[in-house]
């Protein structure tokens, strides 16, 4: 913890998670609210949301931001992804906590800005995740678990440093996985595979009905994906001592980083 706390590059990563999360929420939820504009009078039938448009907005925004800040923070942009990578021993406990705080704050800030931008829209749920009619809590929880599981499994597979067969764009693959999760879950729960995104809407609207589902489901899904990938599909050879070092001090990198105010210099070990 102390080693990361003193590094400017660590705090840049935390800021990157906050900033990118703010952009992600503003773009993605803004696209979901956009089908209500322009407001029309004497409209007898409400317009319906285009699920493909919303799913692509979430997926493409994640892909774009992952490409933009992936080299700075890893572009988790989701507490479920952060916890999955923590269990996979790729980040420290301290980094995971700080990332989740930054993600949640970014979601709140972006949702608050959207609240002002869309203030003329009534009623305005600001993308609040709720269970659809006919869906009970258990069913909604199951949807969230499996939608998140496929996302975190994709993240672990496309960022696995042991692989030499990867081709194409990892951010695009992860973005498509986010879009796929929305295509699956959006009609059932609004798709809460990102707990921070759900938290931001709940805080700004003051509505926490069934909110636990959108934390418990993604957390179970993310941790399950990590266990399946790291212990069944692609077992890691590191022993418990090495894993504990990562949890306490951070990932061992291939380079030493010499950081000052003006530059980051990488020196091979």
C-alpha cells in the first residue's frame, strides 16, 4: 500500500478512472434518455427506446475510453471488473478500493450533470435501474450475474499477459461484450452490470428500491468469472506468497518506473 501511495503514476490512474467514468456515464445514459427528446405536446403514444442504440452507446463508449486511458489505469470503469481483477491478483487491495471510490464519484458527478441537462424531461429517472414488470428479485439477480460474468471473462481473457495469440483490438472486444450484456439484460433490469453506474442514478434520484441487486449480481458475476478463468480455464502457477505480494504491494511489472513531474521513464529490469 505504502509503495503505491507515494507514486504519482498511481494517483494519475485514480484520476483517470474518475474522469473516464464521468464521460462514460454522461455519454451512455445521455443516449438512453435522448429518445424522449424533443418533447412533444399532444403525443398520444409514448416513443419506445431503441435498445440497440443504447447498447451500442454503452459498448462503444467503453471501447473508446478503454483505448484512451487503458495505458494509464487499465480502464476498469466498473467495480465488478475491478473486483474480478483483484481476485485474479492483478491489482492491490488499496488500488481496488481507490478505483471503486473514483468510479462511484465519477458516476454521481456525471448523473448530476445529466440531471441539469435533461431537467425539462418529466418524469426523469436518469437511467435508474429497476426490475421490469413480471421480473422478481431472484430473476433479476440471475440476469445481472450472467451478464456480468461474460463481461469480466472477456476482460480477463483479452488482457491476459500470458497469451501470445491475441490479435485485433482488446478495447473493442470488451466494448462489444458490454453491448452484448445490455442486449441481454436491458429489457429485464435496465442492465446494471456496472454497480457504479447504478449507484450514480440511485444517489441523484434518491431511489434505492432493489438497488442491492445491482451490486450483488455484478459482484457475484465478476468474482465467478475470475475463479472460472484463473482456476479452471487458464490456471495461474503463482503461489499464495506471490499473490499476497500483489494484493499488498501491487502488480509486479516488467519495468521499473522512474517518475518525476515531467516524464515517466521505463527502464528494463
